[in-house]
């Protein structure tokens, strides 16, 4: 019992309440067995093989599931470390309420190239290789604690520049339309001015915003 409590507390104290199995091995013997028992009891939820999260507020993991967007960000944070993953694109648009319907795909920016898409629950998490210091992001509260989310302006830019990233161009278009009235025009212009390239979709938004001001 004491060993199980140690594991549970360690997971709950981890960034976004999520921990990899290899990071838990030093907590005690029979790590797999203890973790499996905690999952069976509903104290922990296995997001993907080898990555576990502690539900907030003592909820039962057998009936609770985090959103795909936050689960994907938590998995990436457990893999790459605190502040080394940013919810972006479709995922950030969902977070900002620009895509009100659930979609079966999300995107997380990480600093490591070559990460394959990962099935999490009934959805797919796509990992986009980015220089994270060049991604405009803010620290926001999520159901699993604080995580980095691309700003509304960055999210709009990404959806316009890469509408097929994540595999749902229709949702990307919906998100871009709904983000337009939410953005700070000056911040969006500043972001675009530092981008290495822009496309016609971005130019059209800038032109429309310039005409409306």
C-alpha cells in the first residue's frame, strides 16, 4: 500500500500529472505491477503504453478521460520535459474554442524531429518539429495542470500556413474563421513580420484586417 501511494503521489506531482514508466522505475520494485494495479483501481489512467496520468480531484480513471488535446500535450510533456511541448494548430484552436466540435486529431509542437503520430484513446496526436522559442505560446491552466498553448495569433497563422497538418483541413478552415475575430491585429502583424515565409491565405487576412481598421 505504501509503495502504491508513493507511485501515485509521484505521478500527481509530475508536470501535467503525467509520468513515463521509465521515470517511475526508481520509485520501488515491481513498478509494472504497481502501476497496473493503480490503473485497475482507477487511481491512474494509462494514456498510451508506458505513460500514466493521475486524474484531477480524485476522479475515477475508469470513467474519466482527458480531452485528446490535453492528453496529447501531457504525453509530449512526459516524453520531452516541462515546457518542451506546445499545443498548436488544431489542438490550440480547440483549446481556444475556435473548433467547438470534437475532432479526432490534434497537433503538439516538440523540438525533436521524426516523432511518429501516436494513437491516444480514439484519436491521433501528431508531433510537429519546431524551434519552440519561435512559437508564440502562453502558459494556460488545463484539466491536468499548466501547459503551453500557442497563442490565438500563432494558432491562426499555423492554420493558414499548414491547413492539412493534423489531417483535417475542414476543421482547420473552421478554426481559422472563428479565430479571426479573436486575434489582436497588431500582434498578428508582428508575428507575420518575423515569419520566414507567408502564403496567400495569410496575406489575405492581413489585407482584410487592414481594410477593416
